[in-house]
C-alpha cells in the first residue's frame, strides 16, 4: 500500500495541475495556492492558507473547496485555514472506480489530518462535510477541539427530499446527474435563496464539466444510507455513536432555515444532541448559507472563535 504523503508540485499529475490552474471566470474568487497529498495512491487537493490555530473546512455535494472561499479570505489573517477537496471533487483526482463510500471519505480526511500533523482543530462542516468531518473527529478525537456546523447531518435519518430521491433511480438518475449535469446545475438555483453571482456559478460548477468528472456527484447521492442494508449505514451509525464524546466541546450551529434538504428538523436534532451549542439560525438563508449570508456567517464564526479561544 502506498504511504500517505504530501506531494511536491512536480509529483502531481499534469492533468490535475492544469485543471487547478484553469480558473476562468472565478480567478479573483479563488486565488489560493494549490496543495496535494497522496493517500492510498489517490491524489487529493487542498488549500492551506494563513498561520495560527487550525480551521479545517469540509464541504459537501456538489460543492468543493471553492464554497469556503469567503471564509478562507477573511479568516486566514488570524488562522491557518485548511480546506479539502474530497476525492472526485474540485481539483482532486476523479477515479472511476468504486472508491466513494462514507468510510473511504472519512479515512481520506483522517489521512490529511495526520499527514499535516494537525491538532487543536476547529472543524467547519457543511452538507456531507458533517458526516465526514465528525466521522474524522470520532476517529481522532484528541485532535479536535471546536466545531462549527451548518446545514448538515451526522446521524441516521430517513428524510430525503423527493428531488434527491429521484436522482437515485437506476440509469435515469445517472443519466441526469452525469450526462446532463442536472444535480449540479439545479443546485445553482435551488440551494440558495439569493441569486448567485456569475463568478460564484462559474466556480461552483467548474470541476464538474463532463461525465467522468461528475462521478462523485452521483456517488454521493447513491451513498445516502436510508436503511441498515445500505453499504454506508454502519459507518454513519458509528459517526452518530461518536457524537456524544464531543458533548462538552465548544460548538456553533449556523443554519440557513430555508434549506429544503437539511431542513430545520436537522438543526433541531443537533440542538437536542448538543444543548450547550451556540445557536445561530438565519431565517432568510438557504442551504448555501455561505452564499446567502456570508457576512452574518463570518461575524458569528469570528465571535465564536474569539469567545472559545485557547
């Protein structure tokens, strides 16, 4: 098995370097230097900006590290901000094999944390980033200190919006998500309450420009574990079981309350599980809370970080 390691730029496949350099339409939005690691022979891209206490930001589907750009720009003046692109997403490699289970995503994040020797981590997580990030924290609890969670889940649920359930229909769903890019395109309109800028649209959609590059978009949808027979159900159950150990850790819950996917039901369950958490619901924001309410998200995050500093 290939040892996990940080890659020098000249060790990164040229196709990945070219893609990371091609930022047409969103150059100013995403000016960050690219970094890569190799874990189990797979190449992952990440951003590493600033110095200071570590903020680890973990995205969902169909986004990538671009989603966190506003927080990276503002928070990297005081913190070391590290933002991963999951395998199949952003500027990471996009293998076509079956390597996209929740357990594998968690383990790759574990590899990043260990490769970079991160500690006293504050996790920022959105969408799938909640299950992946809290799964990583559960496996490396001594390395995590604070949590900022938004419009996400890290526990079992049978709730699934009809429009996402439809994407799981065999053949038809794959054609829509990978052939027509309907999932990613729909998110540009349905995931936010306010119209996205042209640069935001260009950046969010850029990595998912053909059938092969949309593999993770489809796999994330099919990896939602609704019943015990699902391949990722036991993994999500373990993530859920691991939440209790962080009951007394500082936590901020920021929630776009207009989200039709991770609805206020998920917010309320997090509030019940973490009664000491700082709560910051945003009434007029949707799923992409970092687009709809960036300034409010930043203010709440900065206050939380200042109040809970080491």
